[in-house]
C-alpha cells in the first residue's frame, strides 16, 4: 500500500498522519488556493505565483504495488491516482530597516579601511617658507610608488634641469726655450702660476699654492727632473740628475694660459648646480684659476653668467657645487640608497657630449662592485657605478638617472670605446650639500640675493 503523505498547509509544514488517505477531490483541495511568489532582497519577484489548482493526474500516479512510482497507469485502472503534492515556500522581502542597517555597515567598513590606509599621527605642519603663515594640521599621506617612465618621458621630465657649462680658467704657464716643461704630478699639465690680489704670481701644484713645484723637462734625449721656483715674476728652473744633485739652472718666462672647458651639470637646489670637480678645476691649479663662465639650460636660449667660484667641492668624489643665479629651474630628485641598485637596472645618461646640449643615451647598470677609498669607511662599496649608457667628453657632471627620473649618480669618466662608463653615486651629493661649510655659504647667498636656495 502507498504511504500516507498527510496534508500540506499553506506555510509549508507537514501535518501529522491522520491514518486514512483522503479522497481524490480532497487531495486536490489540500494545495493552498493562493501561493505567493519568491522575492529577492530588494522585494522584486523571482518567479510568478503558483496556479490555484494542481491537476492530479499529470505528474505520475502511484500504482497498487509499492515502489512502482515511475510509470503512469492507464485510464482503465480502478485505483485512484495519488498525486505528489508540490510545496511552495513564501520568501518575504527584506524590510527597509535591514537594508538601512546593511548600507550603514558597508559605509562604516569602507571608512575604516580608508582610515587604516591613511593613518598617521597628526603633525603640526611647518610654516610656509614664502608667507611665514602656518597652514594648520595635516595628515602625512604615504608615499606612492613612483611611476616608471618611458625614455621620451624621462628626457622631457629631466631636460629642463640639465645645464651645459663652459668654465674659463686664467693662469700663467712656466715656459723655457726649446723644451717642454710639464708637471711631475700631472704630465699632461704644464707648471702653472696664478696672480694674487697684488698681482704677484704663486705656483700651484695638486690644487695648492707651493713655494717650489716639481716638474719634468722633456728633451730629444729624454726627460730631466726639475725644481721650479719664482724669483719675483721670473721662473727659475733647476735641472736635477739621478743622484738628486743640481746640474744646471735655466730661467724661464710666464706666459698667459687661458682655457675653456665644457661640461654638464644639473640643478639639485634652486640656482645651485652640481657637476664634476674636474669640470670647474684645471690640473694642478684646482679651482684657483677659475674665472667663471656660462651655464645654459636645455631648451633655454639664455646663457647665465657664472661670476663666483664654486660654493663647495669634493675632489675625492669629483663633485662641485656651482651657483647659477636667476634661473628658477626645477630640481631633480635623487635616490641616495645606492645599496639597493641592481645589475641590469635600466639607466639614462643626460648631458652635452662634445658640447651638444640636450643629449641622452640609454644603458644598464653593468657592475655595482667597484670599490674605492673612503676616509669615513674604508670598507664601504664605492663610490662608482659602472654602466653601459654611452658618455663622451662633455658628459662629465651630467646626471645618470633611473627609469623613474631619479638621479642615482653623476657621470664622471668613460673607458675604452664607451662601453665602460663610471658615475659617482648620488649619496655623495647629499653629503656635500649637508656639510656645515656648504650650508653656511648657501645661507650667505640666500641673504644676499633674497632667494631660497635650500629647496625642499
């Protein structure tokens, strides 16, 4: 016999077994006369309402034998059909109060997330440098990663900060008839003297004034060591043999010595340019013969006069700071954590090779293992980055930047055919700027010209 399924009320609950199956007409009337449709969370119907009546013979009949549930019986069967009841469950719409609570909770969660991302203690902002007024409390926003730039974007971004320098040197060269006389410390440089404020000449060697300079007289038979001194304005050259004994004495003359060196540089502070020391100096003279020169910014036809000697210099790291007044040029950001630079990182060299302003070459960091002497820490990896961005005469002092437009070094020298190039790391620019003597000179220039040279 078939099992009694009981009545199904409108709310979907089963009633207890009443013992006898109802008649066919009774079974058909157990379905609710009206069944509500299902709703989504916003009260929209998901399905239409069920029909008022469900036909009893169209969903499969139960036969006399238990378990025969899958086959429909013929119309001649005397057994009354037993339809399977379908239960419709009503899903009521969410109330407005629940919707409002969910919305408020979402807003609170988003607000909490934003606060966590921006969270930093409130700091009193510094006074505005120009107006002197205090702008109140500000929230320090976290610094976002800098965007990687294309080569064209790097050139457009960094170009307005690059300058072409032409540096003049004026001095006097010690000469002797028929022979060449060169410095013993720099065979490519002559023996040089500079006039002081009283027009008295002073010999210079290795960047310092000396009473006697060491030299070499070059003859057709060989090279003869010599000691050079000044008697008034007349040079006296003593020739020395291999035993250190003076063999002869020659009188020389002082001849005018003028040079113009071309190099590159870039702005690290308003009106302050960094370049190589060897761009603003000249052999044994150092900066003693520096007579100023001109600076021309890329894409700017104006030439700015350089009237002062370098603000500061660092001969060991081949760096110098030059004052270029009135430019109002933008400064370049620097990346001083050179320990994080890696071999294979793309780099770009900007400057004025052979005096051609506005040039850029592309390459890679090819070695970060070059070491050198550092009096503060002899074990510190140095000083120089080796890279493959081609540089030439005139690039000296120009920046080496990464693909975010940050200065990571100052191009200093090239070796061979230009595949091995060296740049001193940007950390030493920062060190030079932060020296007390440098800061004092910047303060003096700032007061004299009413210009904020510290930047920031």
